[in-house]
C-alpha cells in the first residue's frame, strides 16, 4: 500500500501482510534539482496513482503545482538481483526515488490513469480568481445588509476560483527530463535560471538590513489600501482606505518602500495567516478553508485553534475553562 503523507512531504510504502512500513521517501524533487538540505516542507503530496506494471507511482504535489514520477523499489527486484549470476545484465534496484516532475495547474489534488496506462488525468483545485472590483469588501459600512448587493453578484474570491481538469500522455526519458526542468524553473529550485540572481539579491539585502517591520493588512489587496499612492502601480478607483483614513500606511509607503506587485499565495485570512507566518499552508488547510468560508461546515482551524480550541492551552482543564 502506498500512502501520501501530506505534512511530511513523503510517500510511505506499507507491507499490509506484515503491517510494516517498508520505506518512506521524499516527494519534493530529484535531489540533483533540490537537495533540500534544510528539510523544507510544503510540497503537500495528496493523491496517488499506480502504473499498470506497478513500477511507477504518480503523486500530485499540491504545494509545487506538479505531478511527481517515482520509480518504485520492490522486494522481488532485490531478490532477482541477488540471484542473478551475470550482474551486468541486471538493473540495480535501490530505494524508491523521484525520477521526474510534470507541471500541472494550481494545486493538483487528484490523479488517475486510463485503463491502458497511457494517459494521466489530473485535477487541479485552484485557479487565479482574477479582478473582483465589486467584491464583498467594497464598503466600510457596518449596517445590516450593507454587503448584500455585493454578495449577490458572486464576486467573492472563492466564488471566482475554479478547478481544472488536465489530461496528458504518460511520457518517459527526455520528455520527463524536459518537464522536470520546467517545474524547477516554476518553483525557483536552486538549479532554476532565476535562482542565483535571487540568491545574490537576498545576500545583498541581508548584509545591509538591520530591522524588518512586518505589517500584515488582512483581507485587503494592494489597491484597496494603497491604490491612491502616486509612486505605486495601483488603481485609485479601487482604494477603499484612502490617505485620510490610513495616513500612517501612506507615510510608510512613501518614506520606505512600496511593494506594489508583490503577489502572495494566501487568498483569505484562513490560509493567508499560514503563508504569512509559516511560508506555507498544509494540505488540510488548502482543502478545508473554501468549505468553511462557503458556510458549508468545518471549524476555523488555521490560527492556533483546532475545532475552535486554542491549542496553546496545554491542559484539558485550561481548555475546558476557556470553552466549557
């Protein structure tokens, strides 16, 4: 049995007869592309498909927008190697390993094969929502029903985000190699064309920066807060918190730096705080935030709570006192 471990970025191989984990291998990328010496997490493997000959495993990596190709290690392969007289004619088998990556749409979360094993089907769960100037935060009014006209236009981010269905032929050899390099470039892996330039810039900044003051403006786009700042690439017609309302923010933008085209992965508070403080969101977060925000159940589990309980409270007594 093959299991995707979404939070640890691994796939576990389990012997169901002996009830034993045979191996656990990384899903992020071939080590030559991304050695990951600091053990970063965020690939979010979440769905599996096995090839017809059971020698290849395909895994969707939601966090890197890719489909992973894993060459599997099998017990019978090892036995064949040990019993073979002519070692030169036998392929050497070791632990399962990533042999390539295939780019997909945003946040793939399902993969399957056709009955011949020649075509892959991948579902990606997210898309660019696009502009939403009439969305549900276009007023500062707290009056009951003030947001109703806006809400009824279905222009909220989660109403504009769409899933996607991809079909692609199973490829190997040079085809996989070319696609793997594309994934490396898309994700700014160390071998990517832009990585060295970015690395040099960050090294330059680290040598000259004394303090970083990190201010998070929750649930607001750049144009909503600073669209009227003349030095940025904003749209004044979208500015909701204009200079008379937020003089300090405008002064900071003019005095220090304005990141007007800095894009982020979080869409709302639920996943935005994860990205802001941890640099990633788990697969659990990515899949449950839209359900909760759509009013279709689940609890708000993304800012230090689980099932509405503050997980910072260490004991049962403390938690019961906070929420009887």
